[in-house]
């Protein structure tokens, strides 16, 4: 169970946004913030003080980058210990990670696809349970964007659902990732969202992407959310009910007022769906 979780609409916090958030404080604009713990563990000085000030006044989530849940290399227990200390120190209300592989005899610095098969389901679920035991808190897993498919008897929806069931965990449903994969691999994004187990959806991600070509979309988090992804968010609320929803922006930062406007659009859709 997730207790003392977040609600409403939030924004991914990047160091490049700290100055703008200091000048235009987020407390009245955002309901929560989210950070990648690997980017902040051990950070002191000015950045550390700014993070502490924010985490003392606003709810925070963490979205991890490096657990390698889908890999075959042993879990990094030193990293897990550091993450647990960070989550405890800042009173983080929820922790999520990617349903992917990101290491093999070293960090790959990318999110690699997994085989969609029963063996991978069991292996990943066991690693999720181990992580939860070490962290002493639930782990939320995120569906990821991909640009290749590995051999496997399951489709993506079946695989995600099977991992959620086997691990008995919650889902961070990234709607831009759904949209990107639907385009790249030729399935219906609304059907994907509808097929997710609503009782396991903890929260949602929204982001922008890049059109590499007519056939290929790349998940970049470097652009505004496009209209079809906004429509997918409205569909998700209609199908599963309103969930906490976060806007991600990793680079090409516009004036913070534009990011606040996108978060306000999330809030507007939440209000419409709640009527």
C-alpha cells in the first residue's frame, strides 16, 4: 500500500530549473516535485541547500535511473543503500523505477528493452521484491519507450500486466511512452491504456518527444506535450479515474511560466474528469 502519497499535478525537478523556481516559487503552482535520486545523492553546497529547502516545504517523489531491474547483472546493493538513505533523509513519498535494463558489466546510460516472456516476468518480479525488502517501502515500476523488440511470446500489455501481478506492485503509467511505442510498433495507445489494471496505477507521467522520421518517434522529454498525448491523458482519467500526474522536461527548458501552464492544463483535465 502507498501511504502519505501525493495528489494533484507536479513537475520533474532538474538543476537547470532551480533558479527559475527560486524566482517564481512552486508552492502555489505545483502539488509535488519529482527528482532522480542518482542526480542528487551526496550533492551539497548551494544545490544541496536548495533541494533541502524545497523538500522541507513540498511533497517529493523519486524516479530512479540505475536499478537495472530488467538486467541479469547482480543488483547494486551499495546503490540501494544510498537510495534508501536519501529517501529517508528527504521524506520522499514514493519511489519508482523503469521496467528495463540499463547495465551489463557497467552502466549503459540508456533504457534497454526486455524480452516479453514468462522467464523475464519471474526474474524481474523477484528483483522488484528484493529492492522493496532493502528499501523497506513499495517500488513503483514505469512502462518505458523502446525502439526495438526482443523475441518473446507476450505483447507489451501482457508483459507489463504480468510483472505487476507477479511482483504485486504498482504502476507509473507514462502516457508519452505509450504514445511513442504505439506509433513505433503499430498498436492502439487508447487500447493499451484501457488494458492497464487501474487499481495498480499509482501515478502518471506526461512529456514531449521528437519525430525522428514519419516512422520513428523518440522519447526525449525535450519538448512540450503534444495534443494526442493530452487526449490520451483525458482518456486515461475517463477510463481509470484521476491520478497524480507529473510533467517531465529534461532539457530545452522554456520560461518556467510555460511549464507551469502545462501543469495547469493537467490540473484542468483533472478537474473536468472529477466533475
